[in-house]
């Protein structure tokens, strides 16, 4: 699903109207014919398309993020996938006020970078790494984003695709590692969980050899796998929705 297929952000256009337009032949904006709907709706759609085209050419993901219902934010992905920033954090616990962020990995394009507490995990470095038209996480809306905002006095306001919600819509439930096999992800290492990340950081603080390297590797693997999950769930939703 590309944004050029989308009408649902237009006032008065819901899933039923959008599907009717697709089935009538207007699968893309360029194929829209005002005769396919009532005059008021047609005027709104034409006005939306006129505004949206230059915003899409300019790479303005925020425009579409504000237009789309939150449940449809996944439609941003195909247009902004190349510049999207996939990220995941590890912490010493679940409390945003008492616990600390230990490392943050960011995957964009073919590159993955990890910031580590006590080394290069700073507010300025985070601001630079998270400067992207689209942020992609799994359960990041409830955990990663507010944790970073509280811990580093940040305001993370870029369009944010939390994959947990489109995954649920596609029938994929559970945590990230429970979903990964369904979209073709195979992990090289034994399965680790959040409690292992806490243990590894504590071992690192005690000077245990290899603990930090294992933690960073685990965090980077989670981050890179987010791209495969995004590709898989968007493909599933495309098959389900587009005629």
C-alpha cells in the first residue's frame, strides 16, 4: 500500500468508500474520477490530492501522519521505507523514573549503529540518530519513546509506526520474538529476553568479559529484524485490503 492508493484520510471517506473507489478503478490518485462518488466527497478528494502530491514529492511524512487515522499509519511505510529509522532500546528495568537506558540501536538503510551508556549514549547523539521522516519500533509508543523522552529530556515527535498495532490487525499477536517466525525471521543466537538484557548489563558493570558485546549484539539483532517484520506485516495488510 502506497500513499498514492490512499483516500481514507479525506473527511467523509472511510474503509467502505475507499474500497468502492478501488473496485471502480481508482486504485491510485491519478485514476480518480469525480463521477465515482457524490459531488461533496469528490471535491474533498480532489482538494486532498492537490495538497498531497507536492507534500509527497517533498518527502513530508508529517503531513500524511496528521491526515491518516492512527490505525492507518502503516500506510506511510512503503513511501518512506528507505529513510525510515528502526530503533530499539534496552534498559535496567521498566520504570521510566528509576531505571536507566543502557543501549539504543538504530538501523537505517544498510547501517546499524548502537549507542551505549557511559560511552556515546547522549541526548545530542540520540537527537541526531532519530532525525528521520519515519520512526519504526515494536511497542515503542508505550515503552521506547516515552522512556527516551523522560531519560534524556527529548521530544520525539516524528511520525512513528509502532508495528505492534498493524501486526495485531494482521492477526500476529504477542511480543516481537513471537511474531518474527511468522514473517520469516530466523535468529542465529539462543533466544534472549528483556530480563537477559538487564542481567547482561549488570554483568558488564561487574566487569564480566563479553557481557556488553552480547547485550549490544542482542539489541542490534532486534533492531535489524524490525525491518523484516515491517515488510512482512505491510505485505499481509496489502493483500487483505487492496482488491
